[in-house]
C-alpha cells in the first residue's frame, strides 16, 4: 500500500513539474506569452552596457548576446534579389511597377522571402519606394515610379508577400532620397504638403497597411536635419502619427552624431556602432544627457522585431529552402514579362513571325548581355542570365538566319587587354599583383602573384578564400609594362568598384580614388607599335562589390561598320539599346537622358539602310528618342528585367505573349521639360523642391507640356473599348465610399491585358491642385471579343489634400470629375460626383 501511495505522489510531482515547465523559464523565453510581455521581461534583465551594444550592428546583423541568448538579426540587400553569393535576379522595381499588377508583385514578394530564407537571413533591405522626381536619378530603377498611389500599391503587396514568408521587409529610404548626387549630405528643402502628398504615402501605406517590420532612413537631410536625426519624420510622423512599432535602422554610414542620434528616434546604427557605442554613450547616459528610457525604447524595437520573427525559438529560417527554384524563377519571369511596355508599333510590325522571315539582324550593346539590373547595393549575381542573343538563337535559330553585330560597346565593356601584351619587369607574361589586407596599400603584401589579365569581378567576395585572407576590405597594386600591337589611337577603359588610379609611363592619367559603385573611366593616347610603356594600377575595395577591369579599344576598330553591314543583309533589325549598371547605379545620377556611347547615331545609321527597325531598350528610367523615333517602326521598353529577361523578351517579340505593361513614369521629350530641371545641381548641398506637388505627369499637365510618352501609356497587339461608366451615387457624404463600374472589351483578334486607370479631378479648390491624380486601377485579361465589368472603389482620402494650416489631410465639399483612362493622357470615360 505504501508503495502505491509513494508511486501516486511521485506521479503527481512529475506531472506538476512537467506542467509548470514554462513557468521555470525566464518569461522572455516562453513562446506562449505575447511579444511585448517577452520584450519587457528581457529588457529588465539587460545591463546598460548590453543595451548600448544593441544600438550598433556587426556589418549585416545586430549584435547577439550570449549571456541572455539573444540571437542576431541577419540582414541582406536588396530590392532586386538577395545579394549573397548567387541568387535569383528578379526584375527591377520600375519593371514591377510597369506591370500595374499588385497580385503579381505579391507573388514576387513570396519568392523573395523564400530566397532570403534559403540564404539563412532574416531581413531583406527592401523595398525601395522613393519617388522618381528626376528622370535621371541613379536609383530610379529600384523604385516604383513617379506616382505615390501606384508606388503605395506596389509597396504594400511586395511587403505582404515577403513578410508572409516569415521574414522582415525594410521600406527605404525614409525620406526624400530622390537623387544620388550629393546624397550623403544634400538638404532636400521641401514643403510639408509635398512631403505628405507625394513623398510619404508609400511609406505610410507600408506601415499602416502592410505592417512593415523595419524602416531604413536615408542619407540626406530633410529641411536642415539629417534623416537619421530628423524628429519630424522619425518621431512625429512615423512613430507617433502612423503608429509604427517596428525598428528604424540607418542606411550604412548614415549616422553623423552620438548624442543627437541617441536622443532621437532612430533605433539601430548600421553597419556598426560608430557613434552609438559604450565609449560614446555610457557616461552620457549616467550623467542624464541621454535618458536610459530612450535607450530602452530603441532596444525594445529591435527585440520586438527578433521576437516577431520567432528567432528565439528558431534562430535559422533556412530549413529546406533553396535558391533559384522553379517557383521562384517563374515568379521572376512573369514579373519581367508583364512589365515590358510596347511604345511604338507602326504598321503592326510586331509581333514577328520568325518562321516567315529569312534573316534578322540583332544589333546593339545590349543584345549579347542580359541587363539584369542597375549598379550598387541592389546588384544581384544571378544564377544564370542568358542574353537576348542566346535565347533568340535558341528559339528561332533554326527558322531564320540571325546576323549579329555589337554596333557600339558601353563603358566598362571594352575588350580586356590580352596577357600577351602585358609583361613584368623580368619579362613574364601578365602583371605583378601585390595584394594588401588594408585599403591603403600599407605594409608588406599578404600575397604577390602574376595576373595574366586585369579583368576581375569578385562580387561581394575577396580575391582569396583561405585562413590567411579574412577580409573584403583590401587593396592591390599591379605593375609591369604594356606593349602596343599596332600604332595609332588607343582608348584605355578602366572600370572599378571602389577606388582606382592608373599611371602610364609614370604619368597619373586616371585618378578615381573614392568609394563608388562600378564606374568607368577612359584615357585616350597615341601609342607606337612594338613599344613598351610602363604601367601601374592601384585599387582599393571598401567592402561590398569588388571590381577592377582594364580593357582597351584598338585603333581602327569601328563595330558600327559591321552593324550596318548586318542590317543591310537582313529583312528586319532588332536593335538592343539602352544603358547598364555602369550608367544607372547607387552613388551617382546619370549625366543626361541621352543613350550613351553614340547609340543615337547607331540607330539612325541602321534606320537609314533598313526600313524595318525595332528598337528594344533596357534601362531603368527614360531615355531621349527625338533623333530617331520617327525613323524606326517599333519601340519596346524592357527595363532592367532580371535574369529571366531574355525569355520574356522572346515571348513578346514573337507574339507568344501580348505586352500589357504601362509606363510608371512620364517620358519627357527633353530633360529641360521636367519639374526639377531648374533646381537640380544649381546649388551645392541643397536641392530645393520648388516643384512642390507638381512632379511627373502632375507637372506636365499643370504646365501644359507635351511629353514624349505619358504616364500610364502602353500599347498592345490588340485593341480595347471602354463603355457604360456608372457611379454608385451622384452625391456622397465624406463618410461614404464611391463605387465606379464600367466595361472593357477586347475588340481585337488576340488575347490581351488592359489596365484601366481611375483619375480624380477637383473642379474647384481653395488651393492649387493637379489637373488630375491617379486613385485607382485594375489589370484586366480579356480574350478576343470578351467584355468584362471593372469595379473600383474610392473613399474620401481619394479626394483630399494636405492642408499646411491644420497639418492634416482635408476634403473640401464640391464637384469632382471621375475620369477613366487607358493612360493619364487618353481619357476614355468621365462623369461627375458632388462631395457634400
């Protein structure tokens, strides 16, 4: 009996212990508690030193805490795919915006989330939602265009897809980072109305609709204060007005102070705590110059993000996720294809029936290379990225003769200087390379080797992968001689990321000794055949991408002659023009809107010998076409389309897919017509947003300026008709919603997608307002002869504007026009509503 009682009591004890196991854990380790309960418990257990440590990163992660078991939060660039090793290269942000398909963008967000997990990271530093104010902005390709409503819809769906995979999105760059020129310090002087109506809505939607977990502040100043210290943006707007509860991180190196930043509303300094660290803050906090409660709030937000992602229970999200799966590639392909915009199709030259053609010339600097994206931190090393030339040959090479010629070469793409023309002092072939584990070429080189050619792209890695070389911050000195194979005019082309210097016969001829994304510099000189010239090149890399390539153009080389010959021998010309990562990149803006390296001349010369020219353009922003648009029959704008771009283009050119993209930016006839022209680069350190709310199509319509192609424009291989516009009411109160319905019919002979756009015009207002503003859209897929009813709904927010007196959005009663257009310029249907 005693043994039974003893067994019974022991069972009760074990059951009690098992049942109370969660109670024995520190509260912050109990997953059954709420996130905020866990955060507060953990925060109480942290020392001041440990809290300060959480304010600075470790490169691309937060600092872990071994004592308390706080895991690191691992981050990775960027908007176009994961910038770690090889990854799926997704279409650029501007390409996605051109789809006008939020559901598809959400699908791409899912794919991006899976790739983040495959790389064992937790946070994607994306999306980029800065508005395209200037047409030549270096990072326009990363964002969603010129309209805040369109950008908001893209951002919300991108984030929803990404975060539904259990990883964090980071909406950036907050705020008014609308140019790369002087981006580290330029003061964007901008009105409250313009900020709230144009430049903040996409951020607001990311916070309030998509519940984005992270926000990254910009480098620039806004109205006199750096974004990392900007109380109006970070505290008043983001955290108080919008109710953001997540983490605000700096852009890499965007912090400029210790105490002002510590007292402000930015939570995490990246890449490390240069200004927010124990040495700068511990005594300051003890003296009361910075309150510990302020530090607590910063740490609270970082911890909250870690808990929200479940990292205390599962520090790695990798599982069985893989990069470049069929599902991820399919998402990238669909996004690329739907974003391609048909701008001109004279005499229905497109689509091409390759089986009925005998010969096609494929010409241009962008035909033998896939322009997957622009330059800088968004640049992805794709798993594979076949060129348009490869895919056209693969798909149609057995049906038609394909005549290829490059025509012109873009910067950084000249032929590498062959090793047989390079030699060391002792006569060995190549150059002597001395590799240093610092940026200053200091001390003894860690490695010395012979490099046959100087044509390196190490990506995010370093030149060596072994225990003796543990850094991607390094420098190299190459020395030797170069021999001219012929006499004449040579062009040396040196592309680098980061700094580079080039001496020829002891003369410094290229000096670009600064941090920058891949940029090209040229030097022209007369050389004598057989003569040797001393050569020295010094290079440094300050983390991130690492590129150093030396090429040349030989005397008498004129690839344009071969292109003209190919065009003469062909029935149709596909001319692949545009820009590249060397021209559109983080760190600098384009110098102008002209197609670089004499491409206008190439197009004109080709059009003069062949009357069936179709120009296909890869670029991240508008280009000028005035010199040749009237001389060619077709223009296709394919953006930077990621690794699946060539497959998508093949489908569009052949008619396997009917293009349905529409422009998310206005294409001007000239740069001088744009809203920012009068103030951009006019004063060092300052950009005055004198255009206010009138940017993009708002500016063109307000000033009655004719664009080259309007916002929202895009052709199809079929035709569409609009009819039967109906409003749910002729009058509405401000707490009601308006339902707008109408029909769209495919009146052509092939399947097609149309994007009807809803604009609203305030007939009479107390302040100056745009002629009209986009407030709704839908993408409709239709078979030949098919009609579909489209329904769009708007509320009072669609009729409102920001009032600087009340510091809020207000809606004035009165008459408004409801406009349904196939673009911002072509209005198909209209009606009126009275707002009471």
